[in-house]
C-alpha cells in the first residue's frame, strides 16, 4: 500500500505545551522530601483517550467539576481553557493552579474581553458544547450568540443597528470562517472581526484539503471527541472519498481497503506520534 502522510499530522504547539506542563508537575511531585500532592486536570487536558488513559495509569486525576479541587492539590487548567468563573473557583479552592491553556486560546479569550468591553455583542463561530467555546464566551462582557454554520447564523439574524464582534473557536474551518465574515460584512456596518483561528489548525486543514485528490482513501487518526480531528475528517469526506476516522490502528479493517492502492494519512492536533506511526505501519503492510 502506498501511504501519503501529512507533514503537519500530530501534536500542535498548544497540546505539546500543556502536556509538558503536566509532565513537569508529575516529576516535581514529592521532590526534595516534600509531601506528594494529588495531581489533577480540570477536565480532560486534551481530547485523546489514549493519552488520558496513560496519565490516569500514572495517578493523574481528571476532575469532572471544579468543585472537586481540594486544598493541597495541584490542578492544571486544560489546554482548551475554562470559563472565567470556573477558574476563579479553582483559585479559591486552595489548590496550586497551573494554567495549561493553549496560548492561542488564551489570546482569543483576552481579545474577546477587550473587544466587547465597550458594549459590543459577540458572534462566535464554534461548537456550543465544546469546552473551549464555553470558556471563550465567558470572557464576553455582553451578549453572546454561538453558531456552528452559516445557516445557523442566518437564523440568528443579528441586528444591524447593534455593534458586533465576530470571533471563532480556534480549531474551526478557516475557509468557512472567511465565508461567514464576507456574509456579515455586507450586513453589519459596526462589525469588528477577530483573527482567532490557530495557524496550526489552518495549516493542517490546508494540507488535508488537497490530499484526497491524489489518493483512493483517507485515514484520519485522532480522538472521536476531538473537534479539530472531526473537521479534518469532514473536509476529506466532502471530497467524496472514503474516509476513516479512527483513534488507533486497531480500529482499521483490511476489508475497507480492498482494491485500494493509495491512501492519505493525517491526524488531529492532539494525536501522539506513536498512534500515527502505528496506523502508517498497519496500512503499509496491506498488499
């Protein structure tokens, strides 16, 4: 099997930084004779079940709620960030707080806070239930409207007489955001547009978009709950090519690649290299 692997596949800067901070916290725990602390993350630190399972096996506790933090804990804020109110609760808990929010997400949070400070309402392109989105809208000073598509936006019908700020979840589709921006600029005279889509997301999408034209199938490796991985899979599927979104090589089936001679391989920003390597090796063993 001829396998064409995307050069941008795998961890982005924000994920690498968050995991580095977690590793440092684990290594420092109990060092110098100090009493060991409970190491926790506020929600899943990234959206990859294999990575989360490996840290759970090492004793890291994934808190389901900020109310689970206790005095004496070391708690890392997840790469997606948390709402302002949740962070305040964490800091009041008496735990040591380590902010592992992706710098791109943090920049988006602060930009939204600054641009809505004078009374503008927020239009946010993103998945309403995603933890990053819940964090972003908490930084808006006024009203927030969240939409996942241009069709949802048109149904919201934002009032042209009001001031608006347009921003995006950092892992959204850059080309779709450009289409949304063009639509709004023709309808809202008082519109400020924030550039909040991460460069790494754009690079992965730009590389993944033309790949289906040169192969017979696509494999996307990453967590099934990972928003940026799901968007890579959607981009591929939109090209009309057989697309397989898997978390690991164990989910691949030889029957799906019968009569396939070439396959493209990419991965989400929270997928570790070893899982991509394993998928590539599995595919190359096919006749």
